[in-house]
C-alpha cells in the first residue's frame, strides 16, 4: 500500500479511537484491506484493537463478515432440503472448558439435525474444535467439498476455519497472531461455507449477545440462539451454555423481535455443577479419550450435563423441541441409546481421505 493509502487507513483507526462508528460498507472495504494484507501488520493490529475497544456495531460486524465470506471463504453446495444448523463459539472467553460445542453438535446430529460446523484450532485453550476433531480421527485438513459430503451422509461436518481449503487467503495468518477477542473472531465464526440458516452461537462477553444476534438476523439466519454462560461467584464466563450458573441468551425467531432471556440449570432439571469439573485435561491425548468416553455415555457427571444442556438448545433452535427442557430430554435419549457415538463413527468415516485410519484412531481412544 502507498504512503497515502496507509495514511487513509490510519485515519480510520483514529476515528475508531475517537469512538466514531463505521458504516457496513466502510467496514467491508477496511476488512478487505486487512485480508489482502495491503497495509502494515502493525496497522492491522491497531485497527482490530481500536474497533474492539470502541465496541462493534451490528453493521460493522456484518461488514466484516461480508468481506470474509466474499473474499476469503470457499463456497459449497449442499442439498437444498437440509435446514443446516451451526453450533460454535467465538473463543476468547475467560473460562476454558472441554470442547462442549463438539459434544453438543454430535448429540444433535444423532437426533437427525444436520450440523454444518465451522471452527478453529485452539489459540487460548487446549482443545479447540479442530484439535478435538483431529484427535478423534476426523480429517480436518480436507477440502470443503468433502466436509459438505460428510454433512449430507453423516449428518455432521466441520469446516476448519484456519485451513487454506476453507479460507484460502488470510484468516489463518491473522488469527494465529492475535490473542484477544476481536470483531474478526465474531465475523470469521459466521463465515461458514455452507451458510446455515439456524445457529447456536456462544460469545466471549455478555454485552456481545444482542449485537451478534442482530448481525445473524441481518446476514440471513432465520432462527438461532446467542448465549454467554456465567459461573456463580465468579466474574469469568464461557462461550457455551453453563451448568455452573445462569446462561444469558437472545433468541432469533423468524421476523419476530429478538427476545432476551436467562436460563437456570436447576430450573431445567440439571444440577448446578462446579466449574472445575468442566476443565479439560492439560494435553489433547487424554482429553480426546475422555471425550470419546463421554460420547459412549461413560461419563455421568458435569461434562454430560453440560453437553446435554447445549445439545438441548440446538434441538430447541432447530425446531425439534418445543422448549429447552424437552430438547435436553431428546438429547439424553440420543446419548444414552448410543446414537451419539455411532454418529461420531460415521463422521470420522465420512470426513476422511483415509476412513480406516481415522476409525482406528477413534477406536484406540476407547
């Protein structure tokens, strides 16, 4: 970029420092500059920091999403009659749990809900979505088309958000260099190649719930939940529904107004658990073994409750349950009848260039 171009980019940073908002189109153009690496990395970091410090508007997040999806996201075709559902978190939350979203997604897929997932490797935790899938035997470096086929045949697939097969230009480069929650985390998590119409999304801060719900509605989600899980007696929280305290939610339901509400695990028939019981093992190998045991219904404790709560929310958002409590009941049946582990086996086989090798990896874990 020319000196003049860098000065113009710096002027945008100054505006953000002064708490001035950008339009959706201004944000789209600015993120194109970042994604194309057209200005210095120092300015790119300053831009993301300034935008995050100001507080992103829904228009700004939508503009960032549009730039990422148009410029740096593989496109796939999936059967039109599938109402695809995504379950993911933004990461960068202040309390790190085991990979609850993957457990919940498998339990939901076991109930016939097609899950089009989009995740990343761990940046601030042991078991990122991609790391866990890889440890279970899934081919996470495969093409986006193979992921699409897995969604159609196994009911679940995972697009690796840091793979050049999925985002060929820039996301991996940027996300691997920043260690704070930014607009990019939110917008990138929304840049799913399959464009699901239903989503359950965790965010890293309570104040992000409604803005992210508004963004999801703006970019085409017809139903969904955005949530932040709290921990009783702590100022930390998680980008998952919590069995350690209340979960704050916003619901997208067609053309209706966004509805905000709070979930209490005890009111849903679940025990209020100690947060330490959700902490992952310090290394991915032992953690993968614990995860496989959970999917085989061999862990009756806090981990199971967290998985069922989050899966229940997917059943509810997808219209498979009339409420969260009914969703939890359906999730429990899918897990306890062995359907979740069967779905895991199908996923490992379907999203794989070497299915037998992947299944051998999974079966060694149990």
